[in-house]
């Protein structure tokens, strides 16, 4: 199991850690209109899933903005940002920050994504910072569980994996 800390404090991750080469597990989250979204909604596309604890923190904002910028340059790639924030807060933040190249999704209701990908921080009921890349056949090609949830992920490594899939 991935080991994650939040501000130096060890977190218990709930759910099943995923590994490169496995089929991505399904999940159900909510979009900004409170509509359910599942992995099947993105079938046939390369998917980047940027996982953040809360959009209202500096590192999470920077991570989301970075993937939003990168999404504008990628063809047939769906970039998703998933957090346990309420869909209303996500929608408000995206509108205020001009983030419109990725889809912001909420796992607040069922913690389904947290369980499926092993990123739920039990003590905080937030998602641990992570990045996943899934190819157009649904296979996990990149999985990074960031050891300290307040640190940035390895953007370059994730994006290199995406670029190798779309060439």
C-alpha cells in the first residue's frame, strides 16, 4: 500500500492501490451539474486523472492550473481533476480561475473514486494527491501516489507518459 503523509502526519489510505499494467477500476463521481460520471464516460480516450485534496489550497490550485494548461495542448486526451470538494465549490473556482480545458469532478458523495484507486485519506476524508494515466484501452500506464500530500506530483513524468501514448 502507498504510504502518504499530510503535513508530516501519516495517513491511512482506504481503498485499493492501483498499479501500472492493471485495468483501471470503475468509479462514480459527480460533475458540476451533479450528474454522475463513471470511467466508461471516457472510454476510448487517453485519460489523465489529477487527484487533489482540496481546490482551495495553493498546491492543488497550481496542480489544477498546470494540467489545465497541458490539456489545451493534447489531442484526444481527457484530463480530469478529482477531489472531495463539493461540485459547487469546484464550479465556482473553475469559473473564477478560467479553468476550462479539463473536467472537475467531485468524489464527496460516495468516496467511490477514493475506494477504487486507494486514495482516500481516512483521517481527513480527503483524497491523497496522485496522478494516473490510463490509455485508450483502460489500462493504467502511470500511477503516482505523492508521498507527502502537500507536495507537487512529478508533472514531467506523467506528461511524458501521456505523450508516449498519443504519438
